C-alpha cells in the first residue's frame, strides 16, 4: 500500500506543477476591444490657474523593479 500512496502523491504533485506552470502569461494586459466612453479633451485637462501662470507637471516616479517568486521558472 505504501508504494501506491507514493505514486499517487507524485502524480498529484506533477499534475499541480503542470497546472500552475500553464496558468500565466508573460507581458502586460491586453487593451480592451473598444473604449466605452470617448474622452473629451476639454474635460481631461485641468483648468488653468486664475493668474495665468503655468505650472510644470511633476515628474513621474520610476516604476518599481519586477518582483519574482520561486515559481517563475515554470513560465520563463
């Protein structure tokens, strides 16, 4: 009975490993097929200050480094 249990556990471990390995895809998200609401450029721009001065936009922060897990070897 002992070898049968080991064989069943090994088969389950291999099945789970293959299932987890195929559950992801590298890359970003796909864009939606169509935009639901068109964006009006007049609404998207913030109003200008009342004194007529211009304010420089703040620089965008750097993206964080990619995080990895011990399962990355399955999809790389």
